[in-house]
């Protein structure tokens, strides 16, 4: 997202804590309370922010003026290289299957696949923060 102007009031982009039950404001829109905000980005013309949209975030209400921004998506798929260690490659494929299972709500399957992937590749476990290896 690129902020195109900053001649308005409010309108910050807030990144919220992972478990943050939101409160409805006077317009009945869910809003974070100050203690639920992990990080706040104040709009400044020309500033760009890039983040995973799975992160819980919100745009604060603009209280005066008009906020202009450019929003875009970055789409990518990691290409598994031939020079990758075969165990790491297999573990990465298990990891992707675990992510897909998790997205489908199959938590038991996902957990089993994550464990297998992390056990197979200590490098993958280290990269994704698994402390059990």
C-alpha cells in the first residue's frame, strides 16, 4: 500500500495483536481498542508498507479530509530449486500440504504434517520457529 497524501487527520494503519476481540464503534464498525494495537503506521505521502494480509489490521477512521492510497497485491510462489537438499525439498512440500490442510480447517492433519516436515528438515523447523526439534 502506498500513501498518496497526508493532508488529513486520522487514517493510520493499525496492526493488531493476534487475539484481539474487536469492539464496535458508534458507526457499528469493529474497531481495535488502544491496548489491542501492536504497531501503528502513520500515513505519510510517498510511504509504502508491504505486509502479509493475513495479519490482522485495520485502517483508522479518517476524521478530517480525504485519504488517498494505492493498494496492490504481491503474488508469488516459491520455486523449489534443484540444488535444494532432497530432505529439505520433501519437507517443504509436506509443509505446504500442512498449510493447505490448516486453511481447510483440518487441524489434526495439519499438525501431523507440520511435525513430519519439521522432523525431516531442521532447517525448515528453524526457519519457521519450531522449538520442539
